[in-house]
C-alpha cells in the first residue's frame, strides 16, 4: 500500500473538471485507489465520491493506492494536484 498526502492548490477546489481528471487518471491503473479527508474515504474511481469530498482550496487529501501499480498511480495523481489541475 502506498499513501501520500497532498494539498488542493487550485483556488476553485475539486469541482467537476478536476474530479473528472482525478477519476480518469485513477481509472488508468489496476490498483484500488481511495481519497481520504477528515476520516472520510471515497473510491478514487467514482466521480460522485470525489465530488462529495467537498475539497476546497488548501484542503489536505490523502491518496491511498493498493495494487500492482500503486506507486505509479499515486505519482500520477499527485502530479495533478501539484499542477493545480492545469487551471491556473
């Protein structure tokens, strides 16, 4: 299992477009992927789950991946956060 905590850096937070990017990216991997915020855990491959996290600017989110490509999955998803979902 691989875990990494990231921070939402784009001002708009995780709305529909970033949520779709997260789900599309997570869907490319065979590993199980989850996002955790304040003891709430959602499936990283579910757009509704990601949106219901209600992650706004400066929110910390833990990426959790478990499976054969967990390292690559966490790195790819973290890159989206680091690039502010290419919104700014």
